[in-house]
């Protein structure tokens, strides 16, 4: 039985009639039999009869009818994110691993507590005090999960810290079974994260200390975190150091731990310039490992020596995957060096240096006016004022100063400017691998994979909210670090997505190129299937620096949308980038070669 609507058209109007009918069968045919004709629908609505009929029928219902329009839903528990985390958790075998660890400690719900903390970090990070409420009301936890008490969450942090090393070894074994890890290159980098709360020393938190803050929070104590990743970006292990630890001092211990715990054989360590020291290079060799290290641009003699080998006849190898080109150089001590350059980096370095020089020069001009006006005469005070200008400028090495009682003159250091022009758009790598073990393009790609480690740090600090740490004990802080969340980190996007590589360089997991083949022997390195392509238009060498110190001429402006004549042209100052201040006549200088007596071009 149901209400049937019948439509009839009369002229330009359509009428709807309501009838109460039932379905009847006449042999093989099914039809409708009218029980009651209710009338025309619009007339029933206007008269109120339709509402009275519905209300009379509702009075005989066993349950109250709810108007869907009157219902408001504030929210519903989320299920997708936790379900994905649970699937990966079980595939990695972490449920069983922490169940065994909990049984050994008499903590039956250790696995449930660690899973809830890990899933929470991945879905909606919050404090441990808020965690029970989140698990009960905000998400749908997997079947079989039992809710731990708040105290069990805090005790689980101590348990995770105690089994940190064995957990990393277990995960490494599982990942080797599930994937083909690229163990030929291992990337290592560091970051720091600061702590809230008391800033004083603590017996229960010995690694809390003040140091160089990458978060720009020098007012807070911190800890330093080191992360090891495979060549394809999969985390292997992490280490927590005291907040005042020097970056270079961490590498030997990390290498010893890596070779002892994971038995990776002969590998190649990839690290940035902050970890470079003579002791570290020797430590890498003593550990039976090779290295790919970036040199310090202004303080490393190897960098200058490699750059000075670049000439017009230099053969450049295109590294399309990294959007750059590279050239080989052999240093005097036999070290293999690779000079890497790109047009985009050259434009950025040139523009930035010109801006810094113009900004510093504006401060020096103002200081010169003060000295000329007699407001500053003491050489010590003049020197301190110049230091306040040049100290934070980043280009102090590009200026020479002459200070005397009541006298202040500055000019450009031509040798420093020549090196800056040579350096624009370039950096230098050194490696212990020969060309047979790793071609030029492979070395460059391995170094660029350090960007994957930096992506992990950004994920930890921003998405997983590792920053800041609010725990007041060492174990709780160590357990909140990457240990629980490392296996579930999302893979970052590729740092080379523009073109397909022309040589067999490795690509990131999101690239369309096939991944590198798994390493059958830990001592084997990637070899090129075809010789690398060379570029026929290398950058021209920089001019030899002059012994006289005068202002370098600016580079002529180029048309919009076109490249400068030389990617390493270093305009100082560039009037098309930043406005150069107008200078008053300088003080007379007794040195005939000084720019103050030759018009000081470009000042």
C-alpha cells in the first residue's frame, strides 16, 4: 500500500492528484487498485488537510518520526588516516614487535599505546594529556585496540626509548625484506629543536643545552637530532645529541654505530659542508667507507683550487635530473673534485651579493659622513661602528677599510671580488670514489639527495610537530623524536622533476624514471650505461684579479627575459637590482692607487 501521484494537464496547467492504492496481481499481470482518492495535492496543502492526514498517521507509529532538516551534525569520528596507519603498522610488523617488548616489561598495552601515539602524530598531533580523548572521540581506532590509561602513555615513552636501537634494527630488517633499499649511498644531516619550560640544567635531561639554533630560538635550550637515510630517502636511524654539540663531532660516532649495528658493508657517506673536517674525512676512511662531501665555499682551499681549474676548454657534464652541469677536477693532492654550476643559482647568487654589497655600502657611506662631519673621531669608535655595519652583512670580506683619527675610507677588495665572481652559481664536491665507481652525474645526484633528509626534518617539525618539545626527561624526549614515526613518514616530492636524466642518475620515489637497481654487493656502486653527455658552452673563466684595488665595473644590463652574457658575471653594484646611494665627495687619500683618487667608479 502506498500513495500514488497522478498528473493531469488542463490547458497550460498541470495538476497532481493523490490516491491511496495497493498492488494486486491478476494472473501474470500486476496492477494497482485505488482504495481512496485524497484529492488535488495543492488544494490539500493550502487547506491543511495534508498535514492533518500525516499527523493522524504518525500518532499510530511506535517510533517518533525525525525531520531530517532539523538535524545538525557537528562532526563524526575520522577513520581513513588511522586505518592507513594501522595497515602500514601491521605490514611492518610493529604490532608484534611492541607486543613482545611489552611482555618483557610486563606492559600488556605497550603496543596499543605506541600505535596510538604514532597514529596521532600522523593524523592530528596533540599532547599526551589530550591523546585519550582524541582516540575515544575523534577517530575510529582499529578493531582489537584497547585504550590505555594516561599513565600508560607516559610509561610507554620510557619503554620506546629503552628499545630505540633494537627497534631501528628491526625496522631496517623489515624494510630490507619488503623493499630494495639503495645502500650504496647513505645521507647524513642534522637539525635542532628547542624545548619549552625551564631553561636551567637538569639531571634528568642532560642533553638539554643552549647552542646554535636552526629554529632561530637562541633564547631556548635545545637538542640536536642527526638522521641517516638511504640513497632513496628511507630513514635508517636517528641520534639525539646535546644542544651544544658541534656538528662535525657527531660524524665519527654515527659511522661507527652504522657499521656495527646494521652491517651495511662498504658504503659512501654523503654529507653537507657543515660536517667537513680533516678528522672526519680520516674517520670515514678508517671506518672503511667512501665519501661525497661538500666543501666550504670561502674557507676551504680545495674549493678555490677546484674553481681555478675551470677554463674555456673545460668539459661539462649535463645533469638534467638536477638541472645543472658539472665538471671534473683533480686537486694537487690527488683528490677528485666536482664543480657544479647552474644558471639559476648564478642569477640568485649574483643578485643576492649585489643587494648585500649595496646595503653594506650604504652603511659605510653614512659612517663616512659622520667622520667627515666630525661627529666621530676616535679610531676605536670608528672601528666598532664599521664592525656593526659589516659584521652582520655577510660581505665583510669584500671591503678594505682605512681608519685613522678623524679619518675613515673604504674600498673594494679586488681579490675577494674576483673570487666571488668565480664562485657565483657554483659549489664544489669532493669524493673518494673514482669515475668507475660513480660517474660525475651520479655523485651530483647523490649529494642532491640530501634534500630528502631536509624534507624529513620539515615533516618532523611542521607536520608531526616535533617542535617544540615540552617533556622534562631525557627518555620522554628521545621517544618523541623520530623513533616511533620514522617508518610512516610520507615520501617527499622529487627535487628533480623537470626532465628525464640523460645518464643513469638516481631519481626520487615520485619521479617517472625507474628507480636504481638494488645493490647486490654492498661494495658495488652505480656505473653508467652510456658515456655522459658534455656541454659545448661552459661558463667563461673569471679574469685574474688585479693587484690594485679599485671598484669593479658593473655588468651592462641585459634585455628582460634573456640571460646575461656570462652566468658568472658579478656586477657590483647592479643599479637594475638595487638603487646605489649617492655619495658625497670622499676624504682625500694619500695613496695614489686608492679609488678615492680615481673617481671610485661604481661607488
